[in-house]
C-alpha cells in the first residue's frame, strides 16, 4: 500500500515534460511531443549530441537528475517549458539497447527528498514509451500506416485556418498572405519570403511546411548569416571524413537531412557570391557532392528561402547572382511591416501577452491607454520589437495590468527610422515609409482634448494627426498622403486617438 501511495505522489507532481526522438543516422534529438505548453506555442527544436542537458543524455546514455535545473550551465530551455528553480529529470528511451530518444520531465514543486524515487518512476515511463515505439515499428514493417499519421493529419487540420497557429492578423494585407500560403503549400514550388526584420518570415515558412504534403517529412532550418562561408558549405552539403582539419568522420549536410521534406534557408541574401554559384547548381540539378567527396547524391528537397534585403538592388550592384535570384523568386511572398497593418496590433499584442502570461503563470492585460500608446509607434523592429516591449512591460507590472506608463519605447531608434525614410537594408521596393509632418499652429488647442492624464508622446501623435487633417481640409485620404500613411492607417489612428472629425 505504501508503494502505491508513493507512486501516486511521485506521478502527481510531474506537470511539464517533453519527448525528444533521436534521428536514426545523425543521432540528433528533435522534440516530438510537449506537455505543459499550448499547441500554438510549440515549435520544432533540435539538440545535437552534447548540446544542452538533452544532448548530454545522448552522449552519456545515462539518466540525469538535477535538484535545481537553473544552476546547471548546460540548461538551455529553448522552449521556455521548464522553471529554473525546480528539479529536472531526463532519462534515455532505449529499444533493444539502441537510444531512441529522451524523456525529460519536471516536478511542479521544489525537491522534497523524493528525487531519486522520481527518477526510477520516469525510467519506468520511458520503458513503456519504448514499447510503443516497438509497436509503431512493427506496424510500419507490416505495411500499415504509421501510428503518427493520424496525429499529423490532425495537426495540419488545426493549423489550416487563417491564423496558422502563431500567425495572427485580420488585415487585408495579412489575409492575402494567408491565401498565398494556403495555395503554395500544396505544391513543391520554391518560395521566397520577403519582409523586414521581425515580420515573422520563419513563421510563414513553418506554416507552408506543416500545411503541405511534406508535413510528415523532415523540416530542416538554417540561418545563412550565422555561419562563415567555409562552414556554411560543409553545413549545407555535408563532408567526407578527412575533407579538412577536424573532419574526423563523414557527416550529412542540411540538404541531405531534408531529403523528402523541406529546407528553410533564412537570410539567403547574406551569402557570398562564390557560395551562390554552388547553391545554384544544387537548385538547378537537384543533386550535390559532399565536401571532399566525389559521389553525386540525388535529392528531393523543397526549398523555402527568406531575406530582409533588397535583392533587386543587390542584383543591380553585382552582389547577388541574377540567375540565382530568378531560381529563388518563383513564388514571392511579401510580408507587410507592422506599421502598415496597425489594425492587427491589438490582436497581436493579446496573443503575445497570452503566451507571456502562460510563462509567468498569471493573466496579463493591456489598458486602453497602453493600446493607444502602442499604435503611436512606427515599430521599425516590427513584431519582434513589440514582443520585447510587452515582455519588458510585463516584467515591470506587479498586478499583471499593463498601463501606458509601462510601455517603454526606444525613442532613439524611432527617431532614426523617421529621419531616414527608405534607407537601410530592411527597406523593400515599394514599401511605404511614414514621414513626420510638422503640426500647424492651430493644432495645439485641439490637442488639449486628449486629456492631462495621457503621456506627452500620445498628445504629440494626436496633435500631428489633427494638424495633417486640418491642412487636408479634414479629408482623411489627403491627410494620409501628407503623413506618408495609407487611408486605412489614418482612419485607425482617428479612431484609437478619439479625434472628432469635422464636417466641411
């Protein structure tokens, strides 16, 4: 009886966990299932041998138990799933002596002296999971459908909606993007995703893959700007043993890993002209040779690429190959910056706050003043800047209510974005840029209606819009041209800033 009670006590305190599955050839771990996160917050994460606590399990093959996980220097927590102050248990999942994956869980209370017992309980769970893996392999060998086929179909059905999980927006510009994603996902067409930094290009790539017929295949991602050219070639094409100093064994490249699935190359505009020629051959022929090897490998890979750079200007200046540009630009998808779809901002902010609230385990809420404060900023860093701003405000809020005073914006960054319209690598062809209009003398008295309790920046924005409306004879379309906005943007500001329209 005591044993049964202890088992219930142990199992009842495990509230977060994940299962990572080992790749049969490379041995890398990819997170397969998560408990403790919303479905929309889960994104694919991989760990190599020796990388983080999970990678350490791959190297040692032994269970790991830490009384306070945040004290271990190997703790990465890429999913934001685990609490740093709580214990952590990770055990290998073995099948016939071969490592199949890792089960990693966390109790929901500090260590109470039962950590060793919980390790043994989690090891029993890992044995049960290994038996399910065996059954799945048996079914597959007998010619039946894989057991995860139904789960993948359900996952695609859940994501096949306008929001596509982490994608949020109802503006006409974003609805056009969603329609493009739905149409292009059905085919293996190469897609070039364009947009400023922080607009969500990787989320669009995720939506394309997981809504495509290749959703059950591998999905491999690489940021081309994060590696020098010599390492980029080895990382993408792989290498043979002895190809260069330190190549102690043969290794598959990202193209090979993505065979039968999708390869996403972020920041494709940052690769050197010399490497562009090598990449072009792979895209044209669908085959490659590993670095230091002579064997030609035929591949079936769907390529998704993304960049924030003006590739047309790079082609004109000779920094980007024209033939590679046309090879990539088969199906372009242009993501609008946040300043051009401010009507989406309240919904995006709520989505981000819901996720932050889940991590902080408390509800977070924006006041009306805070929402007005957010729509006054031009957001040169787009959704990524908004997320950082909201996280900073959430940390500073004791009650969970975020008022306008907690919205801190980098004014120097805002001034530079307004002072140099259209300049910089993040500006795409045809992107409208907001400019600053000087207020008229008669706008000062009208701006007083904003109220003494509102921040000075909000009154300044209200004054700027009223001044433009007065100069335009209170015609919103004309005022929008004076401010470098679209009519939809200025109409939204009129609404959110409570500006009474005069009838002329």
